[in-house]
């Protein structure tokens, strides 16, 4: 018995060590087998499985994770940045991935920045962003390259994005949507107020080797030099502003235009402006100044609402003439695929940017549109031959029902800035 007892005591430490090793091995296996906590609300950040964003906190998390700035994201819900409850927003400094706004909105983004440059929801952007709306963003910066959505578009692509009710201010290269643009901006718009010193525009401040197509701005713009209702200044021979308009008030000192302050290089083509224009030197209803390598063609401004009888480029027309299709058809404007107009009521509008629920003249979704929608309620024979029940079958399902009503309410008062 004593020998057995001694043998047991001698072997006990070895058994204890073996048990400890087995426990550690078991724990290690469990840890590796345990699923990693998902980032954001799901997804892996790949093109086929993007990171999913549902909340303001998750949106703010992107800016804190620089390793994700070349990944893919998809916004899954309308979010309100007031939900951050006073926390500072993390600017997404250098993003080269893909961000799909998924037709959702981000409301009440507020940034106050002392950065020398590149301030916006995205600081510098070289990727692709689409289908995103910003509602009532406030961006107050001391530096250059300032926009509600992006400070500096570095050869990125921005499609179907907007900023409504903006308050944006900075020093140079300041825009309602984008500060400095060297990429492609397509089917975008802005409204609100924009201010700064030089290269200030309702949509983009400075467009350098960039494209702005089928865009508009209703923002009021105040600056010193190179101030425009849509773009402050275009540089580089490959810059292009095409099929665009501006309708906000413009106030500056030198190089001030209803659409573009100065066309140093590049082309302005098939555009118009209708807002008031005030300046001291080199002021024009459409463009304030055009240099030798700049070109403006097939474009117009309203001589009455602008308060300007002259412009460095474009053709001046009365308010009545600006609301007639023939004014624009005479220079080859496309009123089949690009433009539309409520004649004698509104200026031309971009067909692709008309809200889905804007069923009737005048522009904007209001009670006139609701009356038309109600008159078609319950029809079950909608088709292209009857204009999808005069447009009331918004989702084109063949019947005007509650699904269409839901879409209609989502667009209520859109287009009335």
C-alpha cells in the first residue's frame, strides 16, 4: 500500500502537467473555432459581400479603421448623425474603395475642422460612390478642399449623389458637394449655402481635369474670387461641364458667374443659369471670365433674374424665353433623353434627376402630384402605352397600389428647394 501510495504521489505532477496541456490545447481550439465578431453590421468588405452600415456609430467607425479604406461598403438604412450624441465624426481621410449609398440618406452630418485641407464626409476620395444623399450637412473648415460629401476627388467616380440644405464654408476650393474635383461627377445636385475665399461653387469649387455631367445646384454661393453657381473655376483642357444648370444666387468680387466663375481651360456645353449674380470685376450672367483655352457653347442665362445683360460666354435670354423648349432645341439640346421642361412654368430640368413622384407640372412633388396620383388609384391596367397610368404606377407593377403610395410619400416635397 505504501509503495502504491508513493508511486501515485510521484506520478501526480506529470498527470497535472498533461491535463494542463490538454486544457490549453482545448482552449486554443475553441478560440480559433469561435466565429470572429463581425465588423460593422456584417459583410467581409469584398465586392460580393460588402460591409453593411446601419447606424451612425458604424458610419463613424469607418473613419477610425484606415485598413478598411479600400474595401466595399453598402449603406442599409437612413441614418441620423445626431445619434453620435456629441462625439466627433471621424473623417474618412483617404478612401479608395466602393461605397454604395443604396438610395439611403445621411442626415445632420456636422464637421468643424481645423485641417489644412480635404474636409468632408470623405476627405480624399479615389474610389466609387453612388446613390447617396446628405440632408442638412454642416461643414465648417479653415482649410482648402472642402465639400459636404468629399473634400478632394482624386480621380474618383461620383454618381447619383446629392447634398440638400448644406452649410459649407472653407478657404479655397469649396463646393456644396465637392471641394476639388479631378474625377467624374455625374447625376448629382446640391442646395443650401456655400461660402469661402477663392474657387467657390454651388456643386464643386475647382474642377481640374474633371468632368461634371447632368448635375445642378440651387445653392447660394458667396466668395471673393472665382465664384460660380455650379463651379468656381475649371482648369485643364480635359475639364468638362456638360448638361448642367444652376439656380442659386451668386455673390463675389472678381471672376463671378451664374454657372462658372472662370473657365480657364476646358469646355462648358449645353448648360444654363438662372440665379442672381453680383460682382465687381469680370462678372457674367453665365460665366465671369473665359481664357484662351476655355470654351463655352450652346449655353444660356436669364438676363432678367441674373441682373446681368452680359457674360463672357453663352447667350442671354429673357425669363419667358428661358421657359420655352424652342430656345434650347435651336442649339441641339436633347429633350428626349436628357432634358424635360414644363413650358411657360419652369426652366429646363434634368430628366434623370426628377423625383419619381413628380408626376405633373410644376417641378417638385406637391399636392398637384398627389391629386393626379389619387385620380389613378386602384387602376390595374397600367402599361407603357398609357404612361404607366400617367406615372402613378411608380414601381411599374401594373397597378397603382399601396406600394406606389409608399414610394410617393418618400419623395414628398422633393425638387422644391
